[in-house]
């Protein structure tokens, strides 16, 4: 009797055939090096064959493996027996003549936590393609999307796979080949895409909050239109050392990426690397070692700086400035972690006075505050010693002293308190002017 959906999957629990040390060695000897599991039982084979014979009906939401829980052993058997006739078995992407073949139809399948690493899944169907999507309701599109949450797909071959609207939250897709894959509105929150190949992939509207894209490969044909890189639940994606390869970053709405999912309130753009660095405890809730935090902060600096460089190269100066400024803030934390307190305090001063050249309003505010503060000091001095100054006279004296051009009444000697206060203001003014010129020169000439 055929097994019902959701029922446990029986496999033949026996040792590898005689003469072979393991099942992988057996499959390798038979030209299927990607197989690792024992062959499934005859009963399970009949069940899967019956399901595969079902004709898909998009209008009714009916697919061969809709709602069926599949294991790696199941998928290996399905790949082996895929398409009879002259060419059968999995689509061999390295064979150009096979690139028009249709891959497995796994639409609607339950693949949560399935271990599918290194499998040849090129052109697999795990969701509706865009042509089918256009004539289907949202519910129908979701029904066709396979559930692959927590799925293990390390180094799998998923070239031109259809993964539209698929649930891939927390999936491990590191080093997977997703060239030309369709991932429209796919849910990749907190997925691990470390070193994944996304050249030519269609990520339109994909959800990548908290995803790890470190060292991933993209190119100019990768579609990033309206990609969501962060929210206030999972944080922002990890973007350190991404090989952008000319991918169009203007297709990403960086302002929308700062919107939270809770009442659409704005949140700060904090790359995943920074979020990790600022956490005082590790994943096991243990305090981090000092060297660990230092390494994490250095990684956060690099991620923000590299992203700023790429954004500026594409003419997105405003967005680039935001990440460049964040890199400077994180560099100050690196100095603190290294114990270089003097350098850290100097960095703090540059931030307060000029925002490292990215906050010009701060320079004006600092100027006004210092002028008014010293003008107040001159008025206070006038209460105890000559000369007596009006508020506008004190203001003029403060401005001229700030710029090193102070002048005094003839009856004031250089040893008087007023002259000494003016000298202090001249020194402060010189520091502010040097800071202002240096930060703005660095900012604009480094572009």
C-alpha cells in the first residue's frame, strides 16, 4: 500500500554491497559519485513513482510531490530515475546539450532540514516560473513553493533552478552554484550564502535580512531589483568581501532597506558584521574574548568600507557616505579594543567636531558653541576686571580670537586674564580649523 503524506520514510537499513566499504564508494564505482545514502525500499520506490506520475495542475494547486516529505535518499533515487529514454538521470550542467532539459519537479515538497549538499539539482522546479506566476493567485504561488527551511545545500548544483517564493530561511547554501537561478521573492532570511555563485541569478524582491553573503559571487547580470537586505527582526545582511562583479547596486533601494517590518518604522543600517561585533556574548551566551571582539570589529570595518567603495564607484555617493562614516565609527572601536586610547580619543574628537567630514553641520555647531562659550567667558571676566565689555563686543573679540586675529584695548597687557583666555581660544580655534580642513579634504579628495 502506498505511504501517506507526512508518514515516516522506510529505507532498507543494510550494509553496503559486498566488496564495498561504504555506500558512497559503491555509488562512486557505479558512476554516481553524488549519491551517499542506501537505496530506498521497493515500497518507497513505488510510492514515489506513483506520485511522479501525477500531472501538475496549477489551477488546482496539484503537483507530484505537493505536501510530501522527502529525504536525501528519496531525492537521490528521483534524480537517478529522472526522465527515461535516451538521456536520463539528473541534468548535467557541464553538458551544454542538457541545459534545455527540465529538472526534477519538487514544487510544494516538504524539504525542511533535508541534507541535499553536492547534489546535481540543475533546473530543478521548486516554485512557479514567472510565466506561470502571472496567471496564478498569491495563494497558488505560495502553494507551489517548496518548503526548504534549514535545508542543507552546500556546494549543490542549482543552475537555472526555479526557486521563486521558496522558503529558504536559515538554509545553508554555501558555495552552491545558483548561476541563472530564479529567486524572485525567495525567503532567504539568515541563510548562509558564503561563497555562493549568484552570477546571473534573479533575486528580484528576495528577502535577505540577516543572510550571510560573505565572498559570494555576483556579476553584471545578477538582478537585485528591490532586494530587501534587512529588517528589525533579523538585522542586515553580511556583505563582507562580496565579489560584486559589476552588479547594479542602484537597483537596491537602500532607504527601503532601512525600514523595519514593525509599523514600517525606520531602523539603523547595521551590517551583519557590525551586529555580530557589537554583541558582547557569543552564540552560546558566553562573554567573548577580547581578541575575538577585535577580529569582529576589524571585519565590520572592512565590510562597511568595501561597500562604501563599491557604492561610490556606481555614483551612489549619499549611500556610500553612510557606510564610510560607519566604518570610521567602527575603526574607533578597533582602537579601543587595541588599547590605543590616545588615538581613540583623537578619533572621538574628529567625530564630535566634524563627523569625520561626513557631518558638516557638526563643524558649524562646534564653531558656534565655542564662539558663544568664550564670549561668555569674556563677559564674565568683565564683571571682575576692566575693560567692561558689552555682549556684542565680547562676541567680536571671541570671533577674532578664534581665528587668531585677536586685538585688545591699549590698557590690557598680555598677562591679564582676558588675554590669556583669548590665547586659549586661539589654540582651540586652530585645532578646530585644522580638523575641519583635514576631514573635508580627506572626504572629497579621496573620492
